[in-house]
């Protein structure tokens, strides 16, 4: 992982690993300073790749003019300009999984991904798809070129539904199948945090495997009805 990605990831993990304590009057929107409750959204700073906690106005998907105007009075001019210019993108709440959303083993092998659990997202700043592997040290970013990615997308057009920067393709191998989910990017970092906090020994241990199973059971529930 590049130095530019290390600090944002550490900050994200610290937030995700903090135990929930109900509403947090002292926690503030990182764009405008408004007070936040425990249940709040996030935005991605596409320049630094940081996840930022956001209030309901600043985290409005698409940044409608009315929402930006409402927030203008409690933001500095540079922050408003950055938001309107597309630097910050709201993380959606969509979870999508269908039985047909699988990657063939040969397609996975063509990607040369050395693990059975990974997530992929298109990074606008780099203008390419990025692959990350959750593990005991956090999310390790692949340095592989992903030359087979265009062919994978052509064979699985539903991957094109991913929103750049804010949604990810999460892939988990179960037996000989590679099961896919379209999830918000902050869900991937939540999974990273869970794995990092529960990992023991060289292989992770039973606790981390249970944590992964619970996480995927939750996102299956959130994907119900899609």
C-alpha cells in the first residue's frame, strides 16, 4: 500500500473498531461540524481516499443543490466549493446480491488474486480499479495490474453497476464458488476492522472465521429483496 493510503486507512479502522456507545454528542460531521449520532453516513474524499463521517445534509447522495445550500451557512467557502466540485462523494446504502452474481474460477484465476476474500472498487483519482485484501494488518492493496479486469466486466455486466469510489465488489470464495456482493465501501472497511480485531495466530483462528460468517449473514439480510 502506498504511503498515501496508510494514514487514511488507520483513521478509518480506528473509527470502525471503536465500540458503539449510543449517540455521541461530541462527534461532529467532518465537513461542516454538525453534531452526529451513532447512526450516520459517510463520504469519501476521493483525493485522499479517506472515509469521513457526515451529517444527513453533507452525506446526501448526489449533493442536491438544496442540500448544499442548506449546509452552506455552516461550512466554510472552501469546503462548499470542494463538495460541489466533486471531491467528496456520499457513500450509498445499497446492498446487492443475486444468485447469478458469481465469478467463474477461471475468471478469478485470470485476475491472479492470491486470496479467497477481496474487494474491488474504481478509484477516480488513480483512474483504475483497485483490489484490496482484508487481513490482520488491515487492507493490503494489491500491486497487481489486474489486466484481466476488463474481460471480467465484459463477462459479468452487472459489475458495471458499481458507483466509482463509494461502492465495491466484495468477493468471497465458498467451496469452489466465488460469490459476489455489491456493497457500500464503508462496509468493506467494517469487515477489515472486524478481521483485524479478531485475528489470532497465523491463520486467523475460529473467532475471525465466525466474525466473517456473521458479517456475510448480515449483508445477505441487507441484500434481501434485490
